[in-house]
């Protein structure tokens, strides 16, 4: 039986050292795989770095393509140039394992399997901020293919798909201008067509922590995630569900209530309650999450930072909903996978009650102030 041919597509920019490490790992995987495999590097680095990337590509038999656009558009461009049956998307801040191609091929068991997703494992220094990132729910999707036989989408840092199916569903939606949401949308489009996405637990890719530990970049990344959630619910309404009130929405209600109290009573010191409620609620949530978590616990300070990261993503979601006039979606939560409900109901219910108690407390204080 003929082996599946792979076309590896990597969209990159200004990551010469990390990209070189990835290409070197791909070299090993290509040597171990008896079938055909080509590599396309789609780059839009500045001229000096672009020259360095071209040099690496020439040394390792990779096709260099200069294409200046969004990540989704760059991946689409690379996929359009791919010559083989299956396209494997990898990210330039990753390293693939030596038998990844064999493990992927094994999971294309029949024609109903349109795509196969592999897991990612983050490697590198465990900084203080990284521990805070680990305390958020945003890393779960990177690990899912290790524990499930099938998934509904896969992170495109390690995701393969048959080229004909990729073209049938229209590839990546280029309206996702930032690197967030376009991979979820692709997987959901595939499943909505009735196809299957298998998981390949052993098709492992190591993801560098270096590109995730910049504080400013991480908050920006999560704002992208929040914005993408709104767009995903618009495109896939069935994935948006009202599970619990959003914490940041309740916080807006607190803030407005305190402003009204301050105006009515002319006691402006009441406004100090706005940041105090935010701090108190996040400290309480941090303690609860650490208490309820079955996994290794972050410190209280790290968990507090994790809660602010979650708030940052939620704020971006609300802003996107308001800007696009989708006010009915403000209460909704994007459901990425079914297991998400359990965590939301367990931890989210505590958070909601905390905020409702705080809200009642503010009302009581308001009555005393105004009276």
C-alpha cells in the first residue's frame, strides 16, 4: 500500500533561530518516513531575517515562499502550493518528534477521516509568569489529542488535514486577522460536513515557552482569543451557550451601581469600591481555584495573575460583541469541547455566588450611605 504524501506548511516571521530548530527536527522525521514529504516555509520577515531563512531553507531542502499577510492567509497560501495528499501545519516555535509522520499516517484509517490532530507539550524554563499561565484554562486544548481518540478541532501548531477536504471547506477564514480562532473554525467546518478528526496521541510536537512568557505579548494573545470567541459564536451559533453569568459582566454592574451611589450620595470615596471589589473577588477566586484544583497548584499571587488573564480575554470578548452589535451574545460562552462544562460549572458557580454576595453587600452599604 502506498504511503500518504505529506506537505508540511510553516507560517513564520522573525524567528530564524526557532525556525532552524524546527526544520532540523523535520529533517529527522523526513528521513524516518518512507513516503513523500515536502516542506513549505511561508515567511514575511524583514529583509535581513528573510535572507537568513532562505539560507536555512536551501540547506535543508525546503521551499521558501515570501508572502506578506495574516497567519491564516499565509497558511492558505502554503496549502495552495502543496503538492501532496495531506497538509501538516506546524508552527515555527515548535520542534516535532522523529516519527511524527508515521504516527500521523497511522490515524488516517479510512476516507471518513478528514484530518488528524496531534498534541503539544510546552518545553523550556518554568518562569514565575509561566506558572500563572499554566493556572489558566487556555492550555487545555493543546493537550487534548493525547487523551481523546477524536476531537472537533486541533491547534494548527500540530494539525494535519487532507488537501481536498481543506479546499472543500474553504481553508482558513482570513477574516480572522489575528492568530486566534481560525484553527477552531477550520475544525468545526470539517465536522459540520460530517467528516471525522482523529487524534494521534504519539504525533507529539514540543512547543517553546519562550514565545509565551512575555507578559505584554501574553495579555495581547488573550485579547485575540476573546475577540475570536465572539467571531466563532457568530459563525457557529450552536457553540455559544449561556452557562453562567460572565464575571466581568457582573463587575460592570457593580461599577455602575457604585457610580450611581456616589452620585446620589455625593460621597465620592465610594468609587474606591470599584478596584477593591475587583481585587477582593479575584483573591477569593484564586483561593477557591487552588482549593478545587486536582493538579499542581500555583501560588496565590500566580493564581491572581491567572484570573486577570481570564478577565482580559473576557473584556475583549465583550468589547467585540458590543462593537459588532451582537449584544445577545454577551452572556454566552464559547464551548470548545464538552469537558469544558464540568470546569465551568464547578469553578464558575462558586465565582458567580461570590459576586452575587458582593453585589448584595454593595446594595446594603448603599442603603446606609444614602439613608
